């Protein structure tokens, strides 16, 4: 089962210890982010540790907004409907 919480999903994908090691933090810090917001300074490292499978847009939408691909997919869909 895939976790809805992006931090939990990252833990499932990479493993708690490996994620913490890659980011240079303790495993307790990673566990804290499950219930509290991950700091903006750590978002890119988290995204890198998960090879982009958990994105900055999921982790901190308040800082990074919507994922840009959502707009591109929407535009492509709209453009394909216009020709019909």
C-alpha cells in the first residue's frame, strides 16, 4: 500500500536509515517530518534521496506550488479536445 503522506512514501521507497543518511540527518528528524512540515532547506535533498519519486511540490506545496507537469498535461489534453 502506498502512503498518502509524502514523507512516509519516501521512507517506504528508500528506507528510514538510508534516507536519513543521504540527507545527513538523524532518523528521528525524518520521523518528525511525518507529523510536522519538513523544513524548506531539506526539501531538495529529500527529493534527491527518493530519485524524484517524492517531489518538492508534494512535500511543500506552500513553497513550491502545484507541480508544473499538471499544467502541461492539462494543456495537452485541452489542445487535443479542441481539434475534435
